[in-house]
C-alpha cells in the first residue's frame, strides 16, 4: 500500500488565465499534469469565480431551506430536477446514499425553483465555469502532447450538468466511524468542477493508496477527471474513486458541474498515450454512446479494480 499521497494538491491556475503561453503557465501545466497522473484530482484556486460561487451557494442554500413541498415542485424529468432526501436517493441500489439533490442542464430542461436570485446566479455560474473548464482542458491537452485546442474543438455543444447536493449532519457510530452518505464511485464524463462550502467530507482513493481527504478551502474548485477522459488518455490519467463521509457537525452543501463534450465527438486514445509498453486499450466510441452506456450500466469499472465489484453510483 502506497501512503505517500496525503491529499489532492492545491494549484493556482491564474497564470493560465493571465498569460497562457508564459513561463508561469507552463509551470502550472506541469504541476497539473503531475497531479492528474498521480491522483486524478487537484484543488484549483485563482480561477476567477469567487463572486459567482458565493452567489450560487447563497441561492442553493436558500433552496434547500425551502419547505419540502416547495422543493418538490421541481419534479424529476428526463434525469433533471429534484430528488428528495431519503436513503438511496442517488441510486436505489445503495442503501447508504443519503442526500437530496437537484440536477440542472444548460438549456432550461426544468423550471428553476422560485428562489430570489437563483436563476441568474445559475446561468452566470454555468457560463463562467464552462470558461474555466476550457482553460483547464487546454492545459491538459498541452500536457498530453496534443494541440492546445484539442478539447475545445469538442465543446461546441457541450453536455453539462449542474448538481446541487445537500448532505445532512450525521452522528458517528459506537466505534467513532462516520457513515458514508455517498458511496465510492467515479464520475462518468470528461472532467468535474466541484464547488464546496469548505466543510470536509470528500475523500479519494488513488491506486495503491488508502482513502485520503481532499482539503478544499471555501471558494476553491475541486477538479477531478472522469471515466471518459481516462479512456481518451488510455488510462494514463486515472478516473479515481471518491466518496463523501457524512459531516459530523452541521450539514454540507456541494455543487458539482459535470463537463462533457458534444455527443457526436469521437473519443479515441490520444496518440501520445499509446506506446509499445502501454498499448491501446480502447476502441473508438462517440461521447454520447459512451455516456449512455455508463449511465445505463450496473458496475463501476474504475472502482471495481480497487475494491471488487460495486453497484453503480451517481455520475
């Protein structure tokens, strides 16, 4: 067991925004590349979304404070909308998933709840967070030896999902262990930008390592790589299993933004990720087909490699 990894690194990505071709940006790309190779996770600061994150959290908290009947006025339609807090709310096969959440797309798939200021906060955050995702993906393309706009060309009609998650406070058991309201899983897509409220709970499990906490200060973005990017990189970049341990005091709110390319995008192993010692593992597949297969699947292949078969978790 390799215990050298203790947490996901904190990386200031402001050089990528200020001067993407400068020396500081090149150093940032190298640091991100190392983090992606090792854990598939890093914590981004200097992203320029401080105001947008604060405004969105304000609206999201007020949404979760609404009476239950009010929240349920945003019904679940075609994988968008509200799911109430109850055991197994993320996946009916997981008895310990204990969270309420709301899923939103980019195109008003469901009507937003009647919370003052929430809709403009959501739309502003989506617009600016996609720009941050583009900045990160450009850096990763460079790190992987592809042309800088490799991923940008696939994002003309991105398929993105914004999720509001609320974990209630929990009590430790007789042995002092906290329950795991969100079981080990990987994200299905390209990358995920996770805004958190600074409350601890997120843990990741790199290959040959114990579970490690992700220490993400309030206002930062936890960025992790999904199954699609792992496939694109021939598993050079891992899609790392992660989970949420119940908050011991107070509740926890987090806001993941799942970034996916155009459905027609052909996902094929990047040439630099295929060598004699690391032959191609995957055939071509469109992004839309890949996501449909993962969403409709019943296993977590990247989790199974580490812990044996598990049931499907949230994307």
